[in-house]
C-alpha cells in the first residue's frame, strides 16, 4: 500500500524532478539505452514500481524480451554492445558507490566510448533514476499506477 502521495505533498520538488526527466527525454542517448540504465538501477535498488515501468517502456520502444531478462546478468550476457555494456557498468558503479567513488579507470573507459554529451546524459540518467527509485522504495509507489497516464497499459509483455 502506498504510504503517501508524494507527488502532491512534495509538488514543487516533484515538478522539478519531472523537468529534469523532461530534459533527459531530449538528450543524446538512444531511448532504449536509457531504459536499460533505468531497468538496471531499479533492479539494484529493489524499486518494483520503477522496474515495472521501465520494462514496459522498453517494450513499448521495441526492446526484445530476452535482452530485458539479461539486464540482471549483463556481465555474462552477449546480447549487449560496447556502449550498452559501458552504460550498464556505469549504472552499477554509480548506483552502488564504492568508498572510492567512480574510479579514474572506469571514467576513462566511459569517456572513450561516449561523447562528452552522451557521458553527461548517461550520468544524469543514472542519477535521476536513482532518485526516483529512492522515492518509490520509501513511499511504496503502487506498481502500474502510472501505466494509463504513460500509455503503458496496452504494452504487450
């Protein structure tokens, strides 16, 4: 059961987060890559609401079901290209920060795969999904409660 309607109670902050999300909707990243990042972070953070939403959104954009199953085991999977693997590696590192943070080595490898704009957009995408995950986990956002508003109620799974 949802603990609070945080979008209403914290309307100003919620609106600001939606603006960030809207800006990222126009960013340099492929929409499917963003959905892989959002799916992975949501898995790691145990956010059922966000995981449900981003799997459905990825399917809406044409992502294959098998690749979505492989997001949890991306390191062992051969279904992701170099850019996707780097985005998933960054997601892991940023979602579960080590005491050292993101290493220079990882950052250098990411900078070699992404343009500066893509790298910034990837990191912002990871940061915002982690923020959304923390809201969803804290307030127990109801799974599927935004499906109709986002056009996800007719997505074939």
